[in-house]
C-alpha cells in the first residue's frame, strides 16, 4: 500500500517497508505507478539515485527560470519525492495546483505529496477530487488506496486497488499494494498469493519481493523468506534481515508495529543498519 534508495532491512518489522506510505514497495517512491501512486510511465522514469539526482538538477533549473511552468513543477517535485525531499516537493506542488487548477495529474501528485508529509485526511480529499469516474486514472486509484490503508480503512483500500487493476490488469505496483493491504488485514495467505503473482509479473522488481519476504516472515516461514531475500541481498544481509524479522514477529506488539506503531526500545536497538543501495 514504495523509490527509496535505502535497502529495506525490516527495521522494526518494516513499518518503513509496509508504510512508506509507504505502505510503500514497498509502495514505491517515484517508481512506475509509484507503488505509492506517483504519476509517470515506466519508460521515462529514472531508475537509480544518481539518475534521480540528475533529474532533480535539470528540472530545478527550469523551475527556477519559470515557476509557472507546469512540467517543470511536476517533474521537479517528482524527483524530490523520489529523493525523500517531501516538504520541498509539497511546497512546489501546492503552488502548481493554484496556477493549474484543472490539471488532474498535478492534483493527483499533490495528493500523494500530502500523504508523504503525513497530511492523510487532506490527501484523501485531494485524491478524491483528482479522480474522475468518466476518465479514471489507475495511478490515482492506487494512491487513494495507499492513503486509505494508512487511515486503517483496508476494505476501502482493497476496493480501490481492485478498481485500478480493472484498468491495468497485472500491474505489479498495484498488486504489491493490494498484497500489503491484505497483510494489514491479517489475510496472510491471500497476501502471499497476490504478492507471488506480482513478483512473477514482468515489470516487478526487488521491492515487490521484499514485501513477499515480509509476508512469508509474518507466517513464520523464515527459511522460505531467507531464500527469497537472497535474490536481492548477499547471504549475510539476507540472514540478518530474516533474523531481525524473526525477532520482531515474536514480539507481542508485532501487528501494532506493522500498522506503523513505534517499536519497543529493545526492538529499535536490534534493528540492523540500513545500507545505501540503488533501487533495483
């Protein structure tokens, strides 16, 4: 229910992983479909942190030259979001939607940025206004779903993902969001099924597999989780990740942490360090 450039190590049971939102790919930040609902296409978006930084610099120059330039605002904010510069992205989009009042794509990006900054109720309202039933946009529907999940409205979120998937069947970002939403609903076998389908879909990447690792761990299937984690991590990293996941799942408040609660001090101390890696 995101592109971050930090490899997920399930620091306190993946509150960051599941709720990058986002939920996040874990809901992907700035990625195709944004598993958190960014607007853009897979063919044109950067893939590495260096590429996003280059994108940021290029669009910053154009935006500074003309802050009324719609594309400059949109793509500059998109790069800032991908680099976790959320407050700056929101300020740019707030100004852009005042100028370009009828631009639904900008409004959708603004709604997603509000969610990035924790303004969930406002994000929900803005995304609802961005959605046009006569001209539905699967990215906006998916973004609405991630916000609904953060608000604890998992049934509504799953309905929104289903609507998005009717528009783009087998879109891995939406399927990953749906799988995480099902996990938050404690429907773990269903979550695993959906995430396995997402991971097998062309266009999926390591972030979808990370979500599947999480769901396998929540079911106590740590050997399977470690085997899958090794597709994207070194054996030592995979072992450390799953060891931490095992400890976290054994705690009585593990589901609270999954929903975004704060870990106990011991859990925080046990979290492995995050290592900088380019998004896959």
